[in-house]
């Protein structure tokens, strides 16, 4: 999926976003604690690009997506869509903006009403937003089904009559009904058979090229993220710890958590897979109700142990800072990115994934399917 980062204006701007839920163990000024699902993240999504958000379950990816869609109200921070601050818009204005941002959910069966025909499902956004006459909506549904590769007679059938991949095509058709600018895809192929995933990814790529769509893709499949994205944000416990162009991140990760994620990715060589040394993170992910002080990853960080447990990791939050002088290679939130770069752990991870110990451009393999 296309577009050169930085060559187009931002469609979405997230500024110091926090989404907290009541119920944590900590104590606030009002006498109750909070679960800090998202705790101060800033990023943008440029027009026509695909930005991926990755990280372990519970790191805040889906909460971020729901906040952008205005399904959740931020505790603090701002979300701007095409320059408009979503916290200041009226209900009528928000209704108009919502035509331009649509979700595609993880499970295509549970996201489709089993008691409605495909025609009613796909036409639902048109009905809600009062678009067209009944005849025009039928014609639009027929056009959308053809666009996503489904036959015309699919309109009169029910979701149970379709395979998982076909149901996801129906969900994509519904998302496309209002001709949106932004599609937020939350694990769009994780519920599908491996053989079907490539078809859905190719469909999303074709739609992006034809309709100039912008994508925010949430996923845990690192191979998928590398294939379809232009930039990747790595989240850990409500924070973005690395945000960089996709190939820069995969060829030269600069945060110890990113290295650990890549170390966990399987490789197709069974012999090498059986003998490779992985980075095994100690302990469990801390609770977002009571996150660690300083760098939130320090309780599990393999690099900190290598460096003799420096105190700065426990006392100071590492800000998201440019990875190079002009910021072209993105940003990383680590006190010791140079040590990550020179570590044996990173070198061994890259050797296992690519068969080369070099840095960017030194014998690295290209991402499959990347346009």
C-alpha cells in the first residue's frame, strides 16, 4: 500500500491522547483509581498512507481506534480529523464527519446482523445518513458488491450463507458505502483462514489505490503489518514506544520492546527456527491500573539488565524523540537507542529474520507484496 510518508498532509492528528477508565487500584483526587488504557500518545496519519499499530493485547490499540471514531470520549488530549477538533464539534457536525471514517471489525460474522439480508446490511449506512432514494440505495449496494468481488445475487442472501472471507467482503462493502476517507481496520484478517487472508489484503490494497483511502490498521501479525503498512507505531502499556517507516523499523529496530516483538516472529526455515535464540521477556505485562514509573517497559526490559539496571529507566519517562537528525526515520522512546542498535540480541534477531546481520540495505529481504 502506497504513499511516501511526509509527502501528503495529515488526515488524522492525535495529540497527547489519554483514555482512562474508572476502576484502577491507584487513588485519584476524587477518591477512585483509573485504568490508563491510553496514556499520552501523539501521532498522525497522512492522506493515502497506511499506518499500523502493533503491540501485545491490552496495550491500547483498539481503545485508540475507538477514540478516533468517537466511540469513546478522550480523558485528555485532542483528535483532529482533516483539521477539525472532534472535541469541539456539534452532534450534527460529528454526524457529517462520521461519513468520512468507517470501521472494519475483526470478526466478520459477529459484526453482521444475521437476521438481515446483505442488501440491508450494506445499505444501512446509507439509510442512517439519509443518502439517496430506495432505488438509488439498491443500485449503490449492487455497485459495492461488485467492487468487493461478490455476485449480484449476494444481496438477497443472509450472512450465514457465506464463508468467512466473503463475510469480510460484505463488511468492507458496508464500510465503503459512504465513500469514506479513512478506514480503521481492527485485526481485519485474523479471524480468517490463512489462504483467504491474502485475498482480503489484496482487496484492501486495490480499494486504497482506486479510491485514495487512508488506513489505520491494528494487528498483532508482524508479517501482515510489514506487508501492508507505510509506517508502524509500536504500543506498550498505553504508550507509543517506536513510530517509524515500516522498512526502517523492521530492518533496524531501535526500541528493546520492538526487538523482542520481532524476535517472537516465526521464520519459514524449520531448522533455523528450532535452533534460534529468542528474547524471552520476564514476567507479565504490568497492569494499566498501576503502571511502572519511568519507562513502562523497564520491568521486563532485556537491555536494561544488560546495562546493569540504570536508574534513569525507573525514574524518567523516555520521550518519543527523532531517530535521526531530520526525523525522516521516525521516532523512538528509549534512553539507550544506540545500545539497542549495537546489541547482540538485535543482531541475532535480524540474522534469524533475514539471514543477514547487516543494517538497513545490507542483504535485507524486501517485504512481500509491498507496492
